[in-house]
């Protein structure tokens, strides 16, 4: 494990060549690796990206056509900590975010992603 100081007093930690923003996030990764080895989860993905899109038009016919076609502009991104498929009840995809401190923009992005993608983000607090 290598460590480096970070804002919010988090300590960057490296496991399996992956750099995590905090020790808590690295611990959760280790737990998920064990769950994978035990056959309880599959498809573990680290730092999945969710594009944030907004329905709007430019006031032009072309802009309205893009909005109707579902081609909404990307206004940013939300990066979760983990995504995996739980094989035990309740089965399904899980999106997790390990949080010790919540930056000001976090709640807005979380709500936007949940509404846009129809998902629930599970917060792991340490």
C-alpha cells in the first residue's frame, strides 16, 4: 500500500495498481474483491462514469429536433466508486459511493444521476 495526502484529510491508497481516493474506499474495494471470490457478486467495476445530460433546446428547429430524438447535451459527469452485480437477493446491479465527506456538488449530482438513469446510489459511510 502506498499513501499520499489529499484534501478532506483523505489518504490516497493504491491496491492492485488502482489508486483510491481514501483508505475507506480501498477497504471497500478489498471487501468487494472477497465477495467476488466467494461468488456473491460479479462484474465489479471501479469508478464507473455516468454522463449527466439535460433536456433543453437551443431555441432552434435543429435544437428541438435533437431534444425530441433524445440527443441531450452532456453537462458533466458523475463518477461512482463501484458498480457490480449482486448474485444474492436482492439480485441486481449496485452502484456504490464510499463517503466520509460530501462535497457541495455531490448531492445534486447524485440526485441527477438517480433521476436520469432510474437507479439508486448506495452510500457507504465510514
